[in-house]
């Protein structure tokens, strides 16, 4: 199976997740081995996914946990009374 | 990370929930501790303000506590909790939209193909780059700018690291939809971010023979 760049783009996300069928994965792999543009797109996409998953990108507001538990404490006590 | 829960966690959670329902309400603090971040992030993916996201998160945890008796043990507590958060966030958006008489953000899938930014090479941006506020802001803004249906899938899969089935169950959509939306989100982010991150990354040494 020979596939062109545009087809490869459609498979990139599943290629990253390792959820493509064996046949499709091989076809994508074959293309990536010879296409520097598609390999660069794949590398950039993977890189961006790793960066956005980092805890520093979405930080919790300072004091969030304390305020949450304080509010819950009130609720839990109300429940008791 | 939600997806890393072992069966022992789930058994402990079931026991904790039972104990809370039996009157040991203080245990609720412990029960929710692993999900504080996930719930906040889910809320933040719907609203732009941190204060509002925090408010939604608090409300979701309280609603979950009040309806804990309706939680069914065959479901995962994390999935159930995130669903409550989603409902809370969506409900607020609907109320706001009707107050301002604004149309809600389009919630249907789009079949137009998405294309990535074309690059000839990519030099890896290491995690150390996240020490720079500028880089963190670029990433956060790009995720926030995604259409809602792609953003919620992306946040659950790639930020919260839930698996495909958990994401589908949480959002009550099919596994196929999760895959399509995630694909679109990732390609949109690549398109948006690759050129600017490349520019923001430290300068590559110029090769003298060029």
C-alpha cells in the first residue's frame, strides 16, 4: 500500500497512539521513512503533545486546594447538623 | 493521572464511598484529593477565567458529594466526577449565553479536512523550555482557542491522560468520535504552534558553510 502525504496526515494521531492496524501502520511508516516533511510534522505534533501535558502549562491557582477543602468542610458539617 | 488507577485504588474508593455514605463524611476530603487537578482543568477548558473555573470545580465537588448515593459502583468514580464537572460547566455557559442572547458555541463535528503546518525539519523543544512563561502561555492559549468539542477531548486525552474508552464514557460520545476529534485537535495545535514554537525556541547555531 503506497500512500501520499495528505493520507499520512489523517493517520498521524492514531500512529502516535499506536492504534492503527498493522497494514496501515506499515504504510505510514514506509512513507515517513522517505518523507522529511511528514516526519517533521509527526515530530512537531508529538513534541507539542508532550509539552502541553506538562503540569507547568496549566497551573492550579495558588490556594485552590485549601479553598476547596474549606468550602467542602462547611458542606460536610452542614450535612451532619 | 486518572488512567493510572489500579484496581486497588478502585476498591479503596468503593470502600471510602460506602463509609462516607454511612456517615464518615470527613473521608470525602481524601476521596477527591487525586482529582482536584483534573476537575479544575476540565472546568478551565470551558471558561476562560481561573476564578470561574475554580468556582465550577468547587460546585462540582459539592454536587458530587450531595449525589454520592446515586453513584453506581460499576462506573469509575473519576469518570462520574468529570461528567458532573462537564454538566456544571456546560450549564453555566448555557445560562450565560441566554442572558446575553448569544448563540452557544457550535457543538457539531466539522468534516472539513485540517492540515498541519508544513515543516522541513523539527528540532525538539525540550521540557526545560517550559521554564519560560512565554512558552507556557503560547501552549495554553492555543489549547484555549480550540473549538469546544475538540478542546474537551484534547484535555481529557492529552492533558489528563485518560484513555480513549474513558474519554468516550466521560463525554458520552463514541470511541470513533473521540479519535476523530482528538486527531483534529492535535493537528490544529500543530498548525498553530509549530511555527511560533520554532521561532520561540533558542536560535540554532548557524552553519558556517551555508
